[in-house]
């Protein structure tokens, strides 16, 4: 087996590490190193790891750089052919990493793959953050095999086939180190949220594929850092989604897509204004900061577009929002 490192980014997550790290140590072969990259934690995470998990290596960062830049900095200190990025709130199952690496070794056109992501608290259901492989529609709204917007399916093996997808969840992501480096890693300015979708999109623009390998299954708790209703999470999701579209869309699609998205985001903001003013402010600030960010994004966009090899064929050409409103709430309903 080629060299591989499982890298878990941690920030003040001692509770999660105590609960979930034992399964990673138990079910990861000794030939694969397990690393915790610490984002400047001030709890006793590192003391606990050194005492209870002597096998686990530690990479220490001087402060919290967020998910995206934290991984960028940590992975510069890791030397393996494959990285498996794993959230600290993920329980793994026996033989979880072998199918991922075997697939990558047999399919050189793939930059990254994900396992099947199931819910830790309801293990018969898919988990929101990635389910069985991710997609976006033409307006940039993410959905998954097994999760359409807020509708999450029960897993009964209906998606247990390897498949090319648009994005692989950052909760459990196996990626070739050479491709990660070629892409310049995650966009560190995203801080957190949407960074893995942006990374997967950029990989496809360079001609690589993204896949899901359901023979590997892991269980994700989710919401460990920011709650679903967090204004900070809402802000990052709206801002980063706009930035992702701006960077990666081809010129002929850019402005019409952004215009429609801004109208729809405005509708979301009005709904929040009636129900939760903090979320309204989050959406408003996301758009203000996106526009302030445009000059930097222009540079990033130019660099991406001038090296483009192809457009992704995995973008859903219809609106997932309209599909959902018309009752298509399972992936099989739109998978034609």
C-alpha cells in the first residue's frame, strides 16, 4: 500500500478526540500514520493525546487558522502520497481506509474520493455534510446522493456503487498529495465551509475527477464547531458560495448566475428578517464582504481560468430548489 496519512484538524476538541479517536486508532492499519494537527488549542487536547494515544503524531500550529488554512499549513509538514482528511467528530468502521486507497491506486484520473458518510446519532441515515457524494446545481446550491436540501434519506444500500461526483465532503476526504499541492490547497481565505467544494471544482477544471467509494463507511456527528443556526456559519456559507461561483464559473455563465443567486439570497435574507435578525445580518454582511473581496477574487479567477482544461460535467443543469418544491426529495428522483 502506498504511503498515506490520516490527518485530523483539531481546535479545542478534546471531548471529540476522546470519543472518536479510539475508533481511528483501532481501525487504521499500522502502516498508515495518524496525525492530529492542532490549530492553537487552549484546552488539554495535546496533553490527552500524548497520554492516551502514543501512536498518534502531533503537528502544532501557533493559532487557529480555520479549517482551510489550518489544513494548508499542517499538510506542508506531512509527507505521504495520499492524505485522508478526517473531522475530529467522525467514527470510522473496520476496513474504512483501504477501499479509498485501493480505488485511488486503480484510478489515476481521480484527484479525490470520499467514503459513504452516515449520521453518528442515527446510523441508518445518511449524514447531511456529504452523504454518498456531493453535487451542485447550476446556481451553486449543494446537494448529495442521499440528501436533497434538508431531506435526508435512510441508507438501505441504494447508492452503494462507486461513482463520479462533483464534490467530496471535507469531513472525510482522501486526496492525492500532489494534486492538493498543484491546486495550492484549500482557499485559506474561506476559513471554513465550502472550501472542499471549491477545491474539488478547481481539480475538475484541471481535468481530474472526484469520486465516492461507498465500500468505505464512516459516521459523522456534525455541527461540532458551529451549529446549523449559527450566524457565523450562515455568513461563511453565503459568502464562500458566492466566491466559489465567481472564481470557477466560465465567463459565459458568470454574471447571469451571480445575478440570479443574489436575487435568491435576497429572498432568503427577507425570510430571515421575519424570523431571525441575526441570520439576516449574516446574509447581508456576506454579500457586503463578497463585494469587498472582488479584487482579490479577480486574481484568483484569472489564475484558475487561464489553466482550465475542461468544465465539470457533474454540475446539475436544473434547479435543485425547484425540484425540491415540486416534490423531488430523494436523489433517485433527479438521477436520470
